[in-house]
C-alpha cells in the first residue's frame, strides 16, 4: 500500500527545516570560534597597556655636546598596528632650532607622517606588512630619535598630546591602547666645564663567610694648593686693557681667572689659562676700574684663590682708535717659555718689574750694576790705602840768587 500524500509532504518539510537548522548552527559556531581566535591572538600576552616614552643621552649634557632624544615604545605583549599618531609640543630656552624630521629607526614600520615645525612634532609609523602586527613583547624599542647640539645653557621640554597620541590594537577596530601618557620630559643643558655631582652608590654589605674582613684602603685627600703670590694688576699698553702678573706658588696644574667691574662680584672668567704667570684682559671699558682674582688649580681639582687686586683699564687717547668694549672681555695669555713640569725650577725666576719697583730695584743684581760698584770700591780703596808720592823739590832758576841758609855751617880749620 503507498503512503498518503499528506504524510509524505510533512516528512519532507521536516527534513528541510532540520537541514537549515543544522547549517545555521554550524555557521554560528564557526563565527564564534573565529572571533574568539582573533581576540585571543590580539590580547594573547598583553598583561599591561602599551607605553610610550622619551629618553635622552647623555644623562647630564653640557653645552657643545650632541644630545640624542629617543622615542621608545613598549607594547607589553599586545599586537598593534604601530604608532598611529604622535603629537609632541616642545619648548626650549636654548635658542635652538630642531631638525625638520625625526630619524626613523624601526624597519617593520613605515613612516606616513614625519615633520617638525614651529616646535610641534608630528609622527606616524604604520605596519610595513599588514599581515604582521607590531609587537615588542615586554621590551621597550626605540622607533625614532632626534639629535641636536646646544650652544648655550638652558632646557628643552617635550609634552605629549593625549588626544593625538595613539597606538591601535591590531584587529581591534581602532581601539587606542594608550591609557596613561608620561609627564612632560625636560632636559637641562649645563654650561661647559661643569661637572655634575655624582650620586653616591651604597656599598652592599657582604654576607659573613667566616673569612677575615679585608681592611679598606684609605683614600688620599686632595690637598689644597698654595695661592698665587704677589698678584699685581695695572693698566695695559692700549686703551681698554689691563695687565696681570703674579709669582707661581708651585705644585699647580694650571691657573683660573675671574674678574668683574665690582669688588667681590665677578661677571667674567676663564677656568683654565694654562700654567702661565701673566695675561692681558682686552676689550674693557677704557678708564673703568676692574677687580681681578687668580686661582691655583692642582691635579685633583683643589682650588685656592689669591687676594683681590684692581686696576683701571687704560684710558682712551685722543685721536687714537679705541676698540669697542664687548659684553664678554677677552683674556689673552702672553707668550713665554713653556715649562717642563708644573714644579718650579730650583733656579729663581726673574719676575717682571712691578709698578712699585724703583730704578735701584731694577738695576740691582745686573752686570752693569756690579761693574759700577766695583769701580767705586776700587777708587775708595786707592784713596784710603794707596802709597803717597813725595813732594817734588822746588825748581831753581839759573839767574836767581840763592837765599842764605838759616843754619850757617861752622868755619873749617886752616
């Protein structure tokens, strides 16, 4: 017997709807599995949000040193699309003009935006291969840098714009993973010739091993050098000049000079003028008094100042061209024979004449002076101890009669 048509139709509809339900369930499960796989891949090892930072070398830069400012990124295990946007505002007191662009360093990223203008830094570095996300794991990586050489002391600062500094999650639909930007980074440039005070490092206490503790070797203290002796300052030969000379005390490595237009306040100076004993300050204001101090510096950095002296810069002479004074006068080292060592020779050194020396002081000890003294002593000795000559007898003229003798001779016997 053949089945009824109504039963056959219901059976076929049941099979059709069952197939559609199974197919829909399979597609839904596949979609859920794909989403779960993508989410686990983009956040597989992300234990903390990515970070971005500014660092620099050297740590204590000086005027004239090249400073490198590094831009580093740490994704902390997140897979990202690179640096989607970076906006930095700079401010400096160095009279410094930064380069036009950053130096790009990361080969897995391509720069889409890279310019520096008006103190604003704009930078974007995206994936070179969109199938390979950018992930530094948990290590900071330098992606770009800026280099500059300051010519004056001051500071420069870098401030992130939180609305325009973005690192997107790979496959995350444009989610910015940066949640906490660093504070303003300020770099201070110190004047040349200064040495930053080192931070003392604590010495770890060794664990007891039963062995005797070695005795620490005492460190030799830096002895203070002797101050320059007989410092003299006087007007120079030309307008606006002052000559300074002194006697070397011995044991010095070099000398330093400080000077200014007020006693005890020195606006200018030079930290190392060599192992000389005289110099000339030029381009001063003619007719104005200046105050000078010379310091002795030894090999270990010890410094001792001389007493302060002063002199008036040579006044201008009518009709003579006078150099125009400058904001920073020049210290000119006068030529002299170089010294073999910093220790003075046993032979006394003849110092230049000072303003207080007389003519006798200048001639004393010279060859001419000794010859003159010898002649004078010889003449005096001859006068006092020389043999006197007998007086000459009187001369008698032939026609002149002889005078009778006051003592006549007795008569002779016949």
